[in-house]
């Protein structure tokens, strides 16, 4: 995938953190893109009962910004956390 926004400034798995980051970047007029990926946690040893195959799928959200906005975006994101 070609990413026009070149710098990854944050990666989170929590949807609340994702919303806060989106809000702070939007408020400061920093254009961004978000890529979501599934994190598959399928390990046979995680389940105590063989028949229990609960889906442990989580999403990982990666935020990308333009290189010129990267330092400001990182600063703003760190101030929120």
C-alpha cells in the first residue's frame, strides 16, 4: 500500500486512545491517515480447554502524518497520554 503520509507517529490498540489522537490532530489542523490491522493472537496454549477457541482478535491503529508535521504531531500525542 502506498502511503502518502510518510511518518508513523503513533500505534495504539485502544479505541479510546485512537479517538483522542484523532481529536487532537484534527483540532490542530494536522492531516493524518489511519491504518487498521488485525492482530491475531491464536495460540493453542492460551486456551485451557481444547474446545474453547475464543476469538482473541484485536485491532492495531497506526497513525501517519506528513513528514513536516511529524514533530508537532508526536508532541501533541505525547501531551495527551
